[in-house]
C-alpha cells in the first residue's frame, strides 16, 4: 500500500523534488573570482640561500555603497498546475536582494618566501588574493618562481655548472684557482698535472641545496678553457718549446714501456 504522504512523481523522477504551485530549490556551488598568476624573478643567490621578497599588488576590493542590487541569481525548476491533472515544468530565473557594492583598487604589500632549492615554475599560493567576485569568493594569487640568468653559474636540477679560463702555463704546470660561490664562500680547485682544454672537474656537495632536504646539495662541475698566448714566440723560444715537448713525449713513451 502506498504511503499517502509519498510524492507520486518521485517514483518516476528519482531524486528530483517537485513543489506544486511553487518552486524547488537546488544547491548551487559558490561562485569564485579568477585566479591571478604572476611570475617572480629571483636570483640564483636567492634560490641558494633563501630570501623574503616584498611584492606590491593593486588589488580590486569590494566596498559597500548605498542601495541594493540583484544578486545570487540562479535558474530554478518551477512546476505549474495547469488543471485536469496536467503539470508544466519550466526554468525560471530567481534573484535575491543584496547590498549594493563597488570595486575599489587598493595597494597590497605581500611577502613571498623564496625557499632554498626552489625551482622554476614552483608556485606559492596566496588564498583569496586574486580577483574578487561580487556574489562569491575571491580567487587566489599564485606566484611562480622564474630564475634570472646568472653571469657565472648555470643550474641544471640541483647541480651547478661554470667555466674557468686558465693560461697555457697553468694548463701545463698546474695551478690553484678560487671560485666565489653564490653565498660568498670560496671553492678552491688545485691541480699539479696537465689540464686539457675542455677538461671537467666535479666538486661534490658544492651545487644547489635540495628543496626537500636542504642538507643535501648537488655537485659543482667546472670546465676549463685554455687561453693561448696572443704574442708570437721568437725562433729561440720556439726551439726551446720544441725540445721541451719532444723530451716530454720521450718520457711518456719510456714510462709506457717500463709500465708494461
């Protein structure tokens, strides 16, 4: 036996609720303003050590003014009784009365934390600092990290790369060179053997800090370029160089034979 309080249309239309001669109210998602995405240019030094950067944003803010306005407008399903057991369903726009508002630009100062090890396109979100919505919630402000090219170092992941130019004399006799790192500490590279053009040295732990664990660092790769002398040698100097190189070649051959 059917319950007399049961809606006879429920078995036909499932979860749709009908209110004869009136309106059926449906839940609506709260509207939200647009997100604002901004690039933040940072130096490699800031990404190495971390920093706090203040940014200025001109943000539209909702202010209340006199009067009222139509708001929260929505489409609702309305069922009308046409008589003789006939009904008509239609969509009808329904609005509320809200206080009147206007948008006013205000200057906001926000502080962005640049954490050690952050990478390009990594995002920091400021909730509700985006575009406003007069009938809903404001969007978010999203700050994306972008690295300014560095004159000395190039970053690849957590590793750093740089080139150092040495003289031909240093390449042949050995050298000591100091490289100033991003936080000011000195990385010393010392060699007492011949260095070929394009040779690369890896310094473990002298790269960028890892974002998830700042105690871990990548490597620093140093590539050496050889600067040849601009001046011409005299005949006597050329002969001395030729004898020196020939002697060096003989020594390598001799050591190779006895090494076997």
